C-alpha cells in the first residue's frame, strides 16, 4: 500500500505509470534465469535480495507491479539465484563489470555543484564533512551532475575500450555498455574465459588498467650516465606503447601552454616543465624523437627530477579511473539495464560503443515527459539547488521554499535528487 504520508508518494506514482509503459519494450536480459535480482523500494531502507525469475515475463510483471526506486541484478550467474544462502546458489561464473563514475574522479566542476548540507539547520558546506559544525546534526551529501563530469566519465570509457580492452583481445563490438542513469557507465564483458575468472585474476586485470603497483624495471626511468630518459616507442605493446603514444598525442595536440591547460590544467604539472614542453621549440625536438621511435628521450634542461614529473603526469593521464571493488567482486549487484535510476529518473540505457560516442546523458536517457503543456508543481526543499541542464534548457539555480512549475522530467529529477517535492 502507498502511504499518504510518504513524501515520495507522488514520485512513486510516476514511477508506477512509467514502468507500465517501459515494460512493453524492455531490453532483453542475458541469462535472466541464472541471475539474482534485488530491489530498493520507496518505503524501506533495506535492499530486498535473492529474487529469481525463470523468464522475462515474470520479471517484467514484478517490475511493473512494485515499481522499485532502484533495481539490480547480479553480474554473476547461478544455478539457484533465488537461494538465500550465497554458498547454495551454485556460482557458474560472473560477467566482468567495469563501473566508471565521475564520483570517483577529482573534477573542478564538483567544487561548484556539490554541497554537504545539515539536515537539521540547513548549514551548507563545500567540504565533505560528516557532522554539522553549528548544531552537530547529520550531513546530507548533495552530489550533482553537469556536462563536465558526464564528459569526464565518457572519456574514461573511451580510454578503457580503445586503449585497454584490446590488450585482452576484446574488441568494441563485443562489449555490453550501459549509461548508469546517473554519473557514469557500466561495461559488461561476457566472454567465457572472463566469466570463469576468480577475484584474484580480476584484480590483476584491474591493477593493469589502473597502473596499480606499476613499477617498470626495464623502461620509464632516467639514466643518469647518459643524461636521457629511457622511455619507449610508439610501436611497443601494452603500457610501453600506451605511454609513448599518449605523450606524442599530447605534443601533437597542444602547441601552447594555454591550449595544454584547457585539457590538463587541473593536473598541476610543474610550470617550468609545461613551458619547456609546450612553450619552446623543444616540443618539436621531443616530438621527433617519438616519431623516429627513439626509446631514449632527451630534452636539454630536463634532468631526473623533471623527468619524474613528466612520468607521473603521463601515468596519471594514461591509467583508467574505474571503481575497483565492482570489478573484482564476483557476486556484485549492478543496475538492471532499462530500469529507472531512483536518484535521477533517467533510464539505465543500453548503448553500443558508437551510440555512446554521441550519447547525450542529459537528454537521451530522459523518459518522463518534457511537454510544456503538462507541467508539474514543485517546491524546493534544499537551501542550495544548483542549475541543471535537461535537454536544451537550463533549470535553476533555486533556493528553499521556491514554488515552480516544471516539465515532469525536470520535476522528477529534482524530487529523485531529494532537493524538491512534487506538490
Ligand atoms: Zn546543523
Ligand atoms: Zn560536474
């Protein structure tokens, strides 16, 4: 039963209506009979787990019936997915899932749009605090999203798929990709040899992608005796080639410090190094060494310390920023593709690689109405509601107590974010 006192009552009604529509053309779920399902509902703060469905019809009728706030399925396949005891489920293998989410990245936009707000006194902080300094009340994390952080997530996906997966023999046509419905993307790899891997084997892949414990002993070091950096060539395989190619790409792309800073200014590469690499004719010199496949890199005026800084920078931009625990857990639950994300009202959208390139995460996963003739009445409940772009329009910023008429999709977004209520 829906309780009338529930502040999410109106929102939940909208999810019920929307799911009734969505189940009519729901994306197919691979090996549905072998997956565990889990739901988070509106009025319970715990997850209902260990659900199993022997066919898609049963799952869709449940989804339509309960219209959960969040819906998950296991990356793992089981003989008895609904068994409540994990060891009795009969593990058959697990998709390798990569979760890329701007939440884990350090981005300049987050400082503009993320707030930490006291639930008692509305004290607003830009710092990630756990207790209110004024009244000791609990803090609500109000994390936002914008084009910049969504683009950062997309760039990481492109890096993963283009730079790393080919090292494991996986081509872009063989990946399953979903927009997460919030700030990132999920990549599922389903090759049999990958499904059979245990956690430790997965960790080795993850370490490779994230350059964890990366201590090359045969390259990427300054050689004092010859005054050169032993680098690598653009024809080398794996990490060697990746670093040389990325160095060359950056030197090709940026012919001034200003241009470099537009892309990498947030990474605080030493000003002197930036000047040498992008503000003098030494750029051309090192570019030629890379193009000529010389593995010894030499720049006049750059010694051991300078090369260490360049090395650190090249490693930072070359490694992949992924949520590590998701990839190594062989029992992980992950959002159901085609479901609605309860923190945005956006759909978890299946995409192929090429669709992802042109995918617009603040337009394309919108499933609620943008009809200007069917506006919903909203009241803002947070002291700081940042601006949000939904399709072509920007909405907000708003302040507490404001009453506004908004397209349904925008109202649902704000209500899901917990910053407004549908009246
Ligand atoms: Zn407070
Ligand atoms: Zn952002």
